[in-house]
C-alpha cells in the first residue's frame, strides 16, 4: 500500500521495533566486549589497550557511536535496511540485471541471488540474497570500472544516504585501525595510504536478506562459514542468526566449510546477540596479513534467527573496509609485526586478486583454497 506523501510501499518485513527479543534460553552465546568510539578516540590508553587485546584474541566486538561524528550510523543503517527491503522486492528480472558476475569480470559487486554460494561439499545452496553496493560507484570515483545499479539506489536521496553511510563507515574503520597500528608500535597513519576513499577498492555496503527459518532442527545456511576478506567490517543486524566460531582465525584462510575444524576438539559455533544501537565490528583477512598474525579475524556464518525471531525474514547491513585494489597484501615492516621467517616467502597478491580468489572459493564451497596465508 502506498502512503499519501510518498510512492514508497510501506515496509512490511524490515520492522525492528516489532521483533521479539533474542531468546534467553539460546546457547551458547558469544561474549563480545563493548567499546565506545568516543572514549577510544579521546585517547583513553587503557581502552585502546583493551581494544587491542580484543582484536588479538577474538577479532569481534560491539561498538557504540554516541558523541562522535558517526553517531547517526545506527539510524542510517535502519534507513538502509528499509531501502534494502524495497530493493529485494524488485522483480527478479530487474534484480538479475545487476547480477554480480555479469558486471565486471569476477566482480563481487551487484546482486547475488540466493543459492549462488555452495555451503558444503555436497553443494547445498545458501539461502541469502545480497545487493553489494560499491563505494566507488556511489561516490562516483573517477578511476573505477563502473558497475550498474538499480535506479532506486541512484535516486538522489538514496544515493546521498549511501554516500554518507559509506564515507562514515570507511572513516570509522580507519580510525579503529589507527588505534590498532599505534598499539602495534606502528605509525598511526600506516593504513591511510592503503585505504584512500577515492581510490578503487572493493569497499561496499552489503544489503542482505535471508528467509525465515523453515525447520527447527537443522539450520538452513544463509551464509556459510567465512572470514571477511578485507581489513575491517562494520555490521548492523537486528535479529540473531550470526554465529562466530569459538576459535579465531590467524591465517587459516582455506577452511571454508561450516563446522570445519580449525584444530581444537571443543571448538563450536557461538550465537551473537544483536545489541540495540550498537554495530558489531570484526577484523578481516587483510588485517591479519598486514599485522603478520598479531590481529585475528573471527570466522562466522549466518543461519536463521533462533526461536520466535526465526519467523521473520532477516536483514543485515554490512560495510566492508577493504584495501585499495592495487595494495599488496603482505605483512607491514616495523613495530611489533614479526618479520617473515628466514627462507620463507609471502605470496605477493594484491587485494583485488585476493578478494577474487577468496570469493570464488566461497562461492564454490572450496574447502582448500589454493592460497597459502
Ligand atoms: O548478516 C550478518 O549478520 C553477517 C553477514 C556477513 O558475515 C557477511 O556478509 O560477510
Ligand atoms: Fe562476514
């Protein structure tokens, strides 16, 4: 039904104010630390050290943006959530005009139909739809290879919402990386020239939608287990369904399957409870590589939300801060970053090559990628 003042359909699915709470009997739940961006940026050394500890041991945390230039991000994420409902409601013929692989060779930008990704060796398809909206297209960066976007996203009010959101998330991600750089004894600005806003990169806002739970026993996999490919990710979700692997990853990038063991017998999937007004922030593979494994990335996956929450379709809005396409992904020199062992060599892959390799491996459910960490 249209409203009187706008031709937008009323939202019917993305309704965070109507969701039941995360069920209190759902176990096991991950304990994630919470940080205030304002406190971190005020130069509170104890908080900065606590952030570093979290990023060395788990690589996932909640972030509060109150009293910072990013204070409106939670509200803007909801606005993008509403917009994503409209995007996913477009007819399939329209959405598939923007299919990722049709856009530019091996691109992960554009529309991903549910089922494109294989979640296990048997080829079980994933159930989530994505619309990956590249920063370079929204910000009209001159050096990009253009990727077409639905007209809906190019309307001035939507485009400026996305541009504001992308710019703020990218800046916030780099502010956090600057704190981590200092903690590692590196110059505070060491990540800046590898992540320039107006240089081509695979940074994007991902709109995701997964269907309600169909059965209570076996979870349908919305997004299979993975580590994010880039530097740092800022995620908003409103329903449970995100799970983190209890053991963080420090370079074991070729374990792609759900439930794949990374060493310890007791490792398991832990539910991540959404926290109102907070983002969930996690480090990705590039942060692990730049830091020579000091920082870790959390392996995670998405299944339908638990309990009553599982009756709702699940939306999330993700921003991936990624290195510029041409950046070579290898450990930095200096500070506490351990030098490469004598006689060993690190592969000289650019961020662009790495992301293509990893996303194709994830699509195909390839348990052992060809890339060594
Ligand atoms: O939807 C979520 O909560 C997480 C999504 C995610 O991990 C991803 O898109 O990389
Ligand atoms: Fe992810």
